[in-house]
C-alpha cells in the first residue's frame, strides 16, 4: 500500500513540476480519497491564458511525468481545441483549462467537500519569497 502512495506522490510532484515549467496558473490539488465511489484519488487543476499555453502545459506535464516516473496517461481528452485538456493517469487526473472554461465549469466548487490544497511554484517562492518590495 505504501508503494502506491509513494508512486502517486511522485506522480503528483512531476505533474505539478510540468505545470509550473510553463507558468500554469492557480494550481490546486483536490484529494478525493475520502469519497467512496470516486473515479480517481486526486485531481490536479490549473489554467493557462491561451490555447497555446494550455497545449504547452499539457506537453510539459506529459514529458516531465514520462521522464521522472516512466508513466504515460491512460487517456487524454481535449487536444482538438485545448479549451480543457484532461490527462488521466488513473490515480491522478490532470485538468488543464483556459481560464474562462475553468471558471465556467468550476470543478473546485463541485468537489467542495474534498480537501483542496493550493499549490505554489517552489522555485518562485525560493527566489522571491523573502524579499520585500521597496
């Protein structure tokens, strides 16, 4: 059981790293493990500002996860228009939206009973976290 958890944690770290490599916005992790009939253990949700950025984030996540964990998505949806791309890694489902579609579908509010954690880019936090603006 612990091995699966470690693998899922590695997968999540790689997904988030791929998102931040292409400046994905408002990244959240939704823990769905407390729901009995869940379709996955975690959702990772973010958005980009354009079709190009959504496509770029998607490619970055796929590449980073493949390099770091060896995993490939079991299923991908939404590449035709890049308004909302879904990468299904079974235990983790990644949703990459354009901002207006993210606001419209509001997955966070649909899963409001779940634990939702806002994730931040560790590199940005290290570089700018302690400085005060003058």
